[in-house]
C-alpha cells in the first residue's frame, strides 16, 4: 500500500500506517497486540500524537524523505490546525480498514487448524 499525503499546519506530509508503524507505536506506548484492534478509540492525546507522528515518520520512510519532526513540534503545529488531528486519525482508519479488508475472508479461529494426534 502506498502512503497518503496529509496537510498539517499548512505543510504537506506523507503518512502511512502499517505493521512497522504499529510495531513502533506498541514499543513506545506499551500497547499490547490484543489492544491494537481498538486502536484509535479512547486514546489519550499523547497516544494520538504519538500515532500520528509515527504515521508521518513511516510515510517519509516509504517516500524516501527525511523527517525531523518531534512530538512537541507536531503538537505546536496542530495548535494552528485544530482539524489536523482528526484528518490524521481519519487516514489511520482508512488505511487500517484497507489493510484489514481481507480479515473477513480469513478462516475462523478454529477452522483451518488441524489437531495433531498424540
């Protein structure tokens, strides 16, 4: 999947949410794999900003761009762009929905698993 471009504070940034970004987010926030399915719901502001920053870092990595943006700079930028956080979270939902689109096609937990005979 390709990255999207999001405008924050009057500047365009590539943004991408994938497994590598989720791995980084879990590492920074201590979020467990089980809690990832509810990511985006009932988040603290720090968690949301961390997620957006990682999405921008991953977008830059995928697009071959360098980035030097701190979480403080991101928060300052959003002070003048109050809708920016909502737009970024919308991109997160869209990208994760696309990435999880085939989840309904996967076999149910018990289906497809073969028991080994003792």
